[in-house]
């Protein structure tokens, strides 16, 4: 992987993943497409976790390394679930809630460690995503669930874009 791909790629992949998730939730993305997306994500997460393990040290990046490893596991669980079950998908919620919660908690940890204006973006994105996760859990309709999924995506995208801008020096 090139340095620029590992630095900038997450800002493209996070919103893409939440777009696919939202599409699957509202029926615009087929089960097969979701299956392919989960296997691709599993491969990318594994490659990224292995390829960046030497660089991901310290209090913030160590937390994110944990998100990558646990994210790999929960994504693998979802991919296997879709592969071997015919419509029941008993463990797919583990994947969904795992990705709703893990990065959101990591953004809280990042906000605590970062001494800049970006800490507000990390914390705001985390609060939005965690509130949306609770909303999803309590949703009384598919529309409420879809709005909650979209808001998780917005919160987590804000955080990852802030990280990319902060860490690649593109903020001026």
C-alpha cells in the first residue's frame, strides 16, 4: 500500500461502507452486494491491520489498531453469516452494532488525546454516532432505523475526514 492510500483511503471507505449499509437497510442494495461488500471489507481491514501494525502505536493509534482488529472480526462474522445462512442472518447485528460502536468509542478516546480543534469534531462525531446507535436500537420503524444508520455514517465520516485532514497536513 502506498502511503497516500493508507492516509486518505479511510476518508473514502468509511462513507462508502455506511452508504452500502444504508442501502441494504432500505432495500436498495441486494443481499449478494452486501455479501461481496463484507468480504471486500474483511480483506481490506486485514490488509490494513497487517500493513500498518508497525505504524499504529501510541495512545490514539493503538486504540485504532484495536478497532481494526475487532472490526476485522465483526466484519468476518457478518460475511460468514451471509455466506452460510439463507436469510436468517442471526449474527449480522453483531457486525452492524460493532461498527456503530467501535469507531465511535475510538473517536471519544481520540478526542481526549488530541490537543486541537479537531477534538471537537471527533467528540461531536462520536456523540452523533452513539446517539444514532441508541436511536437505531429503539427505532419503531424502518424509516427511523434508516435515519439512524445515516446519522451514524455522518458522525463517523466527520471523524475520519478530520483525522485525514489533520494527519496529512491538508488543513493549511
